[in-house]
């Protein structure tokens, strides 16, 4: 491995996580157990919602939430095209239809106008995605949802922590789902959390995450548990584990510190790149705070002799990892073919996507790393200008 290579992402793991993992392994309790419960409680009080249910991924969290809301074949759920396909795929699990809509030019968050246009009598829910960590226009989304009696499930895979008009993401809608995947702002390798203020949804999700076994299924092998259990519905194997919680508990303690670090990196990038003639930055709205999970830039391709793929390749040769978030869902072959989708109905996502590059942004990056990214990028853009 090339030690000078700056990875696109590296989780921020310290001795605390290592010690906690060792402690769990030595304890002999490897699956869901007391540390998972502690993690849920700590997460719940950090976010400030009524219930937090830890699960195996965001995808599991979203699936369980739609199940709890009773989504059925033929129902429709509105999702933005600028997301990871999981946001749409969970709708397909029910033979329901993901209605994929375009995003706003300035933030790449779901377009209010497109939500309104997509609503039909079959619409049951909207899943707004806080792209890169910046919250969507939640007040307006709730106004639309309330008017049509539609549920709002926030895809907060990118937005721990983030705030909207002073409220923490996780407290705004009835259900918010987080991801703890390896590249996310709090990482347990894989993992997710359902945050809700609705007791019934919480109850259903916690039963269904572990085979549909009624209450405290995980306790059946403990001293206080009972061997007897009842399955009340055919559930899923979506539980979190104490091994994952061993990463989650120490990570949660430093979640604000990690955020501060990403904010500093974002500010340094912004200062250095805001006037660059070969790219533009995303709009940051004043009434909300991003988690800064991503730092996306948009290339002015008309001013360059290379395309996005070539630029990322050149950056890689100069030891800088970069990413792309995301190929719009409507362009993935399954969705294009199944729902007969066309770029012309997604003018914003289709035109912005070829220009998008995500720069590295994570707490382990030192100022000299950030400056190295800036210098390499600026030099390449100058080298390949038209
Ligand atoms: C916006 C968004 N939603 C959902 C997911 C799925 O998360 P998970 O991998 O935890 O299932 C991701 C993961 O990359 C994501 O970026």
C-alpha cells in the first residue's frame, strides 16, 4: 500500500474503540445485547427523540419503517434521484413503486415542485435525502405531506449531526433513519438507526428487526430471559450487535468533535476554492447546519480539456482519493428500464451529475492534507484548462 495516498475516507478510530471491542469479545456476548441497548439509549438522548432502534443498516431501517407504515403492492413512495439506490430499493421490496423525482440545482436536495407534481392518490410517503448532510426544506415538505396525508421518512444517512432551523435532524419528522456504514460520519462498519416519536412504529420496528419475536427477543439467552418466545409476524434478521455497539459507543462520544473537524475542513476548502474559475460549490443555506459528510464540487467542464473521470484518475495518480455522489437513481439500468425513465425528466440531476466530484473530508485529515488536496486540484484544473 502506498503510504502517501490520501484516502477518500478513513473512519476515526482510536484506542477507545479497540478496547471496547476487546472487552466485548472477552465478555462472550457478541450479538445484540447490553451494549446495543446502551448505544440506543445514548443515541436517543443525543438526538432527543422518543425512541431509537438500532438495526443492521440504513437499508434495514428504511425497510422496517415502510413495513411498519403498512406499505403495500401498488403504493407509491416519492424519492429523489440524487441518492444511493437503497433509498428507492426499499420501496421495491413491497412491489410498491419508487417515484423518482428531480432535485434542486443549488443543493441537490429533493425539489418541492417535483414532489407536488409527483403526488397521486397512491402516494403513501416521501423520503427526502439530506444530500451530503445539508437538511432538505423540511417545513415545506411537511406542509405538502400534511395536505395530502402522506408520511415523511427522512433519509439521514449523511446527516449526523445536522440541524434545521435549530432542530436536530432526527427530531423533525415521525421517522428518521441514519446509517453507520463504513464511510459515514459515525461508523460501526455496517449499521443503522431508526429514530421516531411514534411509539407504535417503534414497537413494530423493534419486533420486526428480530424475526417478529415479541418483546426482548435478544434476552432469551440471558440470565433474566426466558427460553419461551412467540413469533407474532414473519420478521427479518436486521438486528444490531454488541460488536457494532463497541464502535458506536465511543464514536458517539466524539460525534460533535468529529463534526467540528469536518466543518473546519469544509471552511478551508470553501475559502480556497470559492473563487476558482473552473468549478462551483454548493449553496449552503443559512437556516440549517450541514453535517459536512460530503464536500462536493462541480466542474465547469466547458472550460476544461478533461472530463470528470479523467480528473479523478489524475488526482489518484497524485495520491488523492476522490468520489462521486451519486449516479442518479433514474440512470441505473433497473430503474431506467422498469419505470421507463428518461434524462429529459431529470434536467438538474442529469446536467449536474457529470460535473460532480466529492473531495475527501474526515476528522483524521490534517491541514496539510486539506492543502494537498486543494493544491493538486487547482494545479490540475489549471493544467487542463481550455
Ligand atoms: C443517502 C443514502 N441512503 C441510504 C444509504 C444506505 O445505507 P446503508 O449502507 O447503511 O444501508 C446510503 C449509503 O451509502 C446513502 O448514502
